[in-house]
């Protein structure tokens, strides 16, 4: 039995979906534990592409069950749409292979309206959120005003909570942000549809996990976002409103800490970031454009172009400290193919001093300049590599140096989007 957590070590979009889908073969449950449909996880099987936002990336494997934990914020509209879209493409989804925690908080239309209104008001200082209502929903959860999935089952309670929330939200939307208030009758009508559709999927995720663990089954926990978007440990305020770090499985899915067996840190072979916030290794030159073009770096959720730059080992070291990664899964190594030289940032220069950590003060982080190590590039197509020995020497040297600087051994190397295009050096479920 092994309980394995997949976490992003950068600013998201490291390829978590692909690696979860790859490893799902061996497990009986795949569990999301934080974030919401701000996530966009891409799965490619025999050339067919699927992007999931809320449903765990194990859904293409018919034998396993996917759980959405209490720590996830769920937009019912999106959940229903995602189920219907996957069904339309031949993926079987029933309560037998998908469960939504009764305790998960629901993203309501007013959360989305507030997210957008706030970002609009912030102007240049905006975070560049996905506009999916993530922040406002987690705020209501912390304020103990939230509407949870279980409330869908009790129409009277739901309508009472809706009235209290909407009175306040509409006041703020109308009087502070100057936007149109939302109709309570309309949300109430929509909620009736959500309840009817989603009720069969609601359940006790903690019990389900415990049952599988007691039977000695393997479980995969699928992180969303990345360590540096973490509300506490990330580059605040340019972060998301949940904790993408590995330890969140305990609160967000109810896995007891002693049951965590391994953590796999997902690393894109370079760095990308969507939205605003400092990014020391960002490249606005030819190389940045190469990465964006070859890596097709457009957001899986909003379609925005992702900012691209060199790999940052300071970012990875911080992720090792926070997540306790046992292995790295490195993705998109193929995207670096064709560059004469490749670089890794191994420290920062801040006001003339060399530092090896990310300063808490965001203005200081914005002043950090990368200190690079330069390695030779490679020109060979690596997308057919099946074993590490198939990679050119320069690519292997790059991987070795990445792993050495991060202080974590390599577990998987991915060389193309398809599930099959992966070199497995260490199987966490072996
Ligand atoms: P996630 O949010 O961490 O699941 O990552 P996304 O799905 O948002 O972004 C990763 C993108 O890279 C997706 O389009 C994947 O299909 C793609 N991808 C994953 N691994 C590889 C790889 O090794 N090479 C290439 N070229 N693309 C990859
Ligand atoms: P996956 O799981 C990349 C970013 C947004 C924005 C900030 C806050 O696909 O890796 P939010 O809507 O969460 O309040 O936005 O966080 N962000 C992501 N960036 N990948 C993601 O998820 C992200 N989820 C949120 O772009 O900068
Ligand atoms: Mg993504």
C-alpha cells in the first residue's frame, strides 16, 4: 500500500495531469484535495487531448474511483459541464467512479462576480486571477458563511444561506463595485438543477480513503496549482487562495499525516507563470519565445499566454523544504531541444548580496536577479526516448544538474505530452 502525493513545485502547469494519468494504472483512488477549476490539467492518450479542471486526472481509467475532497472549492455548473463533456467523449462517469465530498464548498455565481469586480478595480495591481471565484469562495469558507455541497440536499437551508449571502454580496457588488446585482430567484432555480444532478455523487470522502487504505490499496493525491502559488508559502499576494503544498492532503482530503508514504514533485524543465507577480528568470527574448512556442504555453484554463523563463533551482529548493519530495518528475524536457545553451538559476543577487531563498517581501523578490549556471544544449529529437540512456549526453547532464541543485532524485522524465512518452526511473507503487 502506498499513498503518494503529486505536487507542483513551481507556479503551476508543470504537467501534473499527465503524470497522475500515467501513474493511475497502479492505484484504486485518485483524490483532489485543494484548489478548484482554476486548475487545468491536460491528459493526452493516443493523441486525444482531455483537459480536466475539477475532476481528478484519473478519470480516463475505468477501473479506478476519483474523489474530490473537502478542501476543493467546487463550481457546480463547471462540475456538471465537465461530467457531461467527458461523457460525450465516451468516458463513463457514474457515482461508482466519481465522488464529491459533502463538505466541499461551492463556488456560487456571486463569488465569480466578486473575483472579476475586484480584479477590475485593482487595475495594474491585479493578481491576474483566473476569474473563477476561487478567492471569494475560500473567504466565505474561512468566514463560516460558505455553502457546502451537502447543503444542496436541504433546499430550505440552502435558500436561507443563499439569502443571507446574497444580501451582503449584492450590496457590495452594487454599492462598492458599481456592478449589477445578481438575481436570487435565478440562483435558486439553478441550485435546484445542481442538486438533482450532483446529489448521487455526494459522499464521505474520508471514509472512502480510509476503506481503501485499510484494504492496502494504492492512492494517488493530485495537487493543483504549484508550491509558489501557495497562500502561505508562495509569492504573496500573487498566489492562489488555497495551499498547494503536500501537507494539505491532511486537511483537504482527511488523510492522516502518518499515512503519507511519498511525495513526487512535478518540475517543468524550465519555468512558466500565468498571471502577475515577480519571476526572476523570465525571458522576454528569443529564447522565451522558443519556450512559449515549442511548449505551447497557453493556459489550459483561461488560454492566456504563459510567461516563460529558465529553470529556477531556488524555487525548487524551497519546494523541497516545504513538500519533502522523495522524487522529481521532470516534464517538457523536449521543449529545450534546439537551444545552443541551457541555463539554471542557482541563486539570486539581492541588492548586491547573494541569497539562496525567496524573500518574504514581494518588493525585494522583484529586485532579485538570477545567478545562472550555463550548460550545453542539444539538438536531437528526444520525444521517442524510452530509457534515460536514449537521451543525448547534454540532456542527461542537464537532468543530473537539475536534480543535484534541487536536492531530490529523479523519478520520471517526460519527453512529449502523450501518456506513453515517459521514462520511469522509479515507480512509487513498485
Ligand atoms: P498541469 O496543470 O500541471 O496539469 O499542467 P497543464 O496541463 O496545465 O500544462 C502542461 C502542458 O504540457 C499540457 O499541455 C501537457 O499536455 C503538456 N505536456 C506535459 N508533459 C509534456 C512533455 O513532456 N512534453 C511536452 N512537449 N508537453 C508536455
Ligand atoms: P494548475 O493546477 C497556473 C494562478 C492564476 C493567478 C493566481 C491566482 O493547472 O497548475 P486564482 O484564480 O487561483 O485566484 O488565481 O494563480 N493560477 C494558476 N496558474 N496553473 C494553475 O493551476 C493555476 N491556478 C491558479 O493565474 O496568477
Ligand atoms: Mg494547468
